[in-house]
C-alpha cells in the first residue's frame, strides 16, 4: 500500500537527504579539462556508462586548465558528498587531491598524474604509442622527423616526446631541440607551433609527429597556408584520433587511444573502493594504444620538395 500510494502521488526519493543520513551518495564526481575536446568528452561518456550500469550517477565539472576553478569544483563535489572523484588534474592539483584522500574519498586521476599520494591513475600507453608512430616513419625512410609536442608540464606531453626520442635513438636518428615545439593541446597552439617549427632555418622536416588531434587540426591549417602537400611534401601522423580524421584528404594516420575505456576503468575503481572490493589492480594502469595507418604518411621526397610559401 505504501508503494502504491507513493506511485499515485508521484513520490521520488530525496537522494540528498539519503546521502546526509548515510554520509555518502551513489554519485561520482568528474572533473575534466575541456568538454568541447572529443577525447575528454569520451572519457566522461565512459565513466557515465559504467556508473549507470552499477546504479551510480555522475556530476560533471570542467576545469579549463584553471587551478582555482578546479579547486572550487573539488569543494563543490565534497559538499555534495560524492562517493569518489575522477579528475584530469591540472598542474596544481596535488595538495587538493591528497586532502581528498586523507578525508577518505577515493580519487582516480585520468590521462594525467599529479603525483598525489593515495590516488589511483589510469593512463594510455603514451610512450609505446609514440614509439610505434616513430618506427612507422623510420620504416618509410624518414630521418628529419620533427614534432609539435604536448605540454611538458603534463605526463602525456612528456611521455609522448620520450617515446618519440626513444624510438629514434634506437635507430641512431637524433631529435635536436630545433625540431621540437611544445603547446597546450589546442588547435590554436598547434597552428602557431607548426608555423614556428617550419620557419626555423635549416632543412625542413620531412615528417611531423603531432601530440594530439587538436594540435593536428591546427597543424593541418598551417600546412595548407604554407602550400605544403600531405604526404607529398611532408608526412603527418597524430597521437589520438577523431571522427573527421579518416574523412580529410588524405585520411590521417593516427595512434588511437581508448578514452571511453579510461573513463570506465576509473569508475570501476571508485565503485570497487566504495563496495570494499579488494584492490587487485596496480596503482597506475596503462591502456594500450593502436597504430592506425591511413594515407597521410609516405616516403620522403627530398629531391623535389617545393619551396615554402611565406605569403
């Protein structure tokens, strides 16, 4: 009779009141850097899918790489008594994350690592993925390989550059500093970095390794403005994929990640911690990457390279 009355009255449970009584909720907090970036959006999608399958919901916040905005979001999530927090940490996250852990709130860092004690981490195999791209370029005969690299303050930026250097060094090919430009994983940074890189004196690179798909988009714009053809004048390979990457001309060769998988695993770790399931996974998990070859890479064409258009 109680259930029938609740249904007839349209009653719904008060999750906030239930959370106050139980000192927790079946809610996972998620802080990502940029919801407009497809990679981060897919991380959020994976987390929400996994949470929903176990009867959990998610609260989504964005940091836009702003330390203070991230701090306010963490405080908001604490006030809502989330049962755990998943975040893509900014450069200043460590103290705040360790405070959450000390308060007994499980924390999982995704795609990045703040160095906070007690937080679990889920990453892509950045080193292995970048190395596979480098080996492909080497197999085509490229020796003058340059990179528009990611933010060196982030582990993904450092590791992808490390993987590139490692594979080139194994073949006796140097990666001098003048063939490395870094940026903050945006299309605008990719555009400016590519223009800077290609304006430097000396022989032009015959191939570019780009640290993420947003920077690749900006680089392609720069190459078009300079009148450089892909892959006839310069080969291009990107870490990360996008729905448009197979549709451009030529289709882009990429190293794919599994952002949905990153989100799902992060949610699993939180749910297992809340459910007191024994922790049998390493503190840092790395998901494999896959090299997908399309048509944006070809052999170097040193003998017939066209002059760069500077107008």
